[in-house]
């Protein structure tokens, strides 16, 4: 039923799109100058985003609205799940609807939205390259052109039980070998504890963790020119680290069912010594209301790698301007306002989401409140993006398929990587 | 004579016209609600959207007519493996869940029928699972089946229910039976209530055992209601989507159904192939329904027809 509705709606959308395209497309000169390229028009704009859980988005919008009475911004809240958000934005773009002006895009959607001309290119000076974290800016680009402004960033951290490592006289590990060794040492006194977990359920989190393992072993999923290079000894070493982790019990068996929340519950229950997780866990695991057994007993470190520090997968969100929205000049100003230092500071304080401005990570006052900021900065600066693909949905599914097969023992890791390489070659050609 | 005949013919065609006029709103609604989506999906299934990039990296827009390519692509190479796997899962889930639901549903109906004390409470409590939205019940079951969940602590073992394998299929079947057996029970109960009591009295006088009464009286007389219940359940189960999607997750081979494949294609913006999958599923469901009505004589709208024939 749902499928039929989606399909028929898509058909209707397509019909309208064809109609519109036949009416009003003069210049299909390829890339360069598009009529939508000029960011003109001032007045009311809408801002399509996921749930505003902290209420701080509304607060910033109210602040903007009070100083811009003729250029009001209205928030349109989309469903909570990222897939549903993307689908709504895509459907609106396909009917060339002007319902959404500003789009809050996940970093992995940039290529798809830019290549389909659903969002417009932004002037290069929208983002001051000197002030923003470079990896975050890269996620907003498609073929070296800026299509969005980075608003939130995200990087993985290694949460570890400081109390247990201290008791064993150990430092947080920098390599996977050190991690395993530290685990053996702690297990001598804490036999029940699990060593390490990340996000290994078959969903986007698995792509994140697989990419991290490959990058941290010196490999790559795709190279700088966008060609898949995942069938390499380095990538195999990365994947094997996870596979043997499961085989040897360094990673508990049940971690194959972990998304972020299941892992967080396990860490907070004191079941894990090390946990690869996003910054959001810091506040929740530190709660002293009894929900966390590990409050005050943990700290964070950069992710470990094969022969040295590892490299995180980059997360985050960017704001883009819909090609079909009205009043693009206002939209651009609002994006600049939202990415300004005061706005980002208030966002960090209210939501603890990682900012994209480098200066905030070195702010003594903020570090006092969020002691993980310096580690997070390190994590983001050395982070690698996921493959920037127009058909990202297919790419991430191929990665999940291969990684899940290897982790569950359905395929040996070299076969899984070989199959993945073949599939990516087809998807990225 | 001729005048009379003409008048009579005029009257019938007048009545026919009136009937057509009165029925036309129904036809318009049916056309919009049933006809249009069907035709639109069929039309969509013979097109494919452009995925090629031009030199500067932009998608070449527009969909092109591909004829039956979307259909043949389903049965070729890797998609064939995926399709037949999903087809197998869909069929397996349908056969097993409906079979279990019939047994449990009939038992439930008998309990509800014979319950004398707390009749209302028994009926209401048996129907609770049916009243819970499927996605919500799937979330409940996921909570039960998680690694540290209730299911594992009851059996005292750690089975990872939501990973690939038979245990995932089992979890889906259990959750589905829990949810929809009451539906079968309700329809069978309705059938039980119209069986006159004297039939049983006569049987008792003749010395028939309760078991014999069940096989010889209850089951044959409740068969029409039961067949309708089974038909509804089969059609429903063939379209199963939300339960495995929420309980186990998308793209899990062990539980992927045809609806999930179609959904997955559509959310990757391949509406043509998605429509093709949906159409194939539609044909599968339609053929099954036809077989049911023709071979087993499931009587959905037949009561009136039967009377008319007499």
C-alpha cells in the first residue's frame, strides 16, 4: 500500500516535472551558468530541517526574525528519520516545489543534491576557509564547487573507562594492538567486561565504522579522484581487525546488533571498556541521576589505528539553498547568520552538537563545559569523508552488504572486499 | 403494438440511463482510487530515470521509455537472486503464519464462544494485539528480541535474533502470529455464533463425542467464515512490509519481502524498477486471490450471488 502510494505520488511528481521542464527550460548548457545561480530575491523563506530537539534552532530563528521583519524565516520540521527527511526533500525537488528554501542536508547527500541540480551553487566566500574546519568544508563541495555551508560537524571518539585503565596503570591506546593488550590487562581483574564496540548493525553506522577501520589501517574506499580502491591489503587489514575482533571476543558477539543507542546503553551499564561513539554520548554517560553507571569514570581519546592514531569518519549537516526556492538572497544571509560564531556557540551550548568553526574548539570557557572538545577537534581534522557519490544510497548499501557479510562470517574478508570493489566500480563509473 | 414495444424499450433504456447516472459517482471514485494508481504504476514501470552524469558531473535529466526492460532486469543476474529470495520469504511467511493463525485463531474463537463468565473481558483481551499498530508491535518485539531482551533471558541463552538467519525469520513469524491470530479468531467467532444450537443437541442425543461434533458440525459450518478469514490473511501477509522492516531491519536477506524490495528501489529513486516490483507483487496477490475464490470457493461476495441463482 505504502509502496503504491509512493510510486503513484512519484508518478504524479514526474508528470508535473516533465510538464514544467517542457515549459520553461531554455538553457541546458551543462554545468556553468544556471538561471538559479543568481541568489536574488528577498522576503519570506522556509527552512526544512529534521527535528529541532533542543529548541535552539527556533531560538536562533526568532532572533533573526526580530531583526529582519521583512525577511522572516519559518522552520518546517521534517520527520525524525534521516531517510524520511531525504525522501521529502527529494520529492519536493522532483516537482520543483518552492515549499522549501533552505535545506538541512546530511553531509553524505551533497553530491546527490548538487548533481541533480536540486540545490544551487553558493558563492565561494560564503564559507571563510581560514576559519572553518577544512574536512567539514570539503563535505559541502561537489566537484570542487561549494553547494552548502557546513553547520554541524561530527567525528568519532574512543570513549574509555578511565578508572579501569588507571587502575591497571595504562594510557589510552593509540593502536588496535594496544587496545587489545589493554583489554587483556583489565580483564585480569574484570573478567566480565567487554572490550570494544562500535556500530555494527547493518545500517549507515556500519558504513561509518567500516570506513574508519579501512582509513585507520592506511587504506581507502575511494581515492582522491573518486575511483574505488577498496580491494587493497590495507583495506583488508582494517576489515580484518574488526573480523578478528569478533572472532576472538574482543568485540562482544551481540555488538553485531548495536546501533548508537544499544552501544550507549552497554557502555553506560559498565559492560564495555572501549566504545567508538559520537560526542553526544558525553553528556548522557556523565549523568549522575542513576541512568549511567560510569558517570565520572570515563574519558575520550582519538580513535586508534593499525600503526598509530586512526582516522574518524566525518559526520555532520550542511545548509543548502533549494534551486526552486524563492528569495535566495535572504536564504544566503540567513545561512551566514546561522554559521556565524555567536550562533554556533549558542548551538554548541544548547545541543552539544559539534560546531564547524575552528575557534570554538580552542575556547577555554567552552572546553570547561565540554572537556572533549580538543580531542574532537583532533578527530575531525584527521577525519575522512564517506565516498561522495551521486548514488550514495547504493554505495552505502554495497558497503554495508560487504562489511556485514565479513563480520558475520558469511564471506571471508578478501572475497567481501573484492565483491565490493566490483560493485563500487559499477556504481561510481 | 409497436408503440407499446417502443414505450417498453424506452422505459428500460430510461431506467438503464438512470441506473448508470446513479452509479457513475461510484465508478468515478473507483476509477480514481483503484484505476488511476494501477494504471500509473503500470505506466511508471516501463520508464527508467536517467542516472548518467554529464561531463561537469550533473545528472542528465528525464526518464526514457524502456519497455519491459525493468521487468526483465528483475529476473537477470544479481537482482534475480534478490527477487527469488524475497519471493521465497514472502511465500514462506504467508504459508507459515496463516497456517499457525488458523489453528490458534480457531482455538481462540472456541474459547471466546464458550466463555460464559467474563465473556467481555476474554474477548477484549484476545483482541488487544490486533488493535496495536503493526509498527508499534514491531518495536515492542524488537525490544523483546534485543540481545539483552526478555526473550533471551527467558530461554537463558544469547541468541542474536535480529541478525541474518533462521532466528530472524522465526522472530517475524512469532510477532506476526501474535498480532493477527486474533483477527482470524474474530471472524471465526462470528461464524460460530450463527450455528444453531439444536444441531449440537441432536448430535449429543445421537451420542457424538465433542471431538466428533467439532469435526462434523463446527468445522463444516464455520468453513465459509474461516475461508474468508484465511483469504484476507493471505492477501495481507503477501504484502508484509512493516513488521520485518522495523523488527529486523531493511536489506536483511533472511526476512526481505517483495514489498521491502519495491520500497528499497523507490527510496533509491529508481521509480521504474520499483513500480515493476510492485506490479509483479500485485499480479502475485491477484492470482492468489483468484485461485482462492475459484478453487476453494472462498465466498467473499458470493452470498448474494448464490441467492440470486436460486
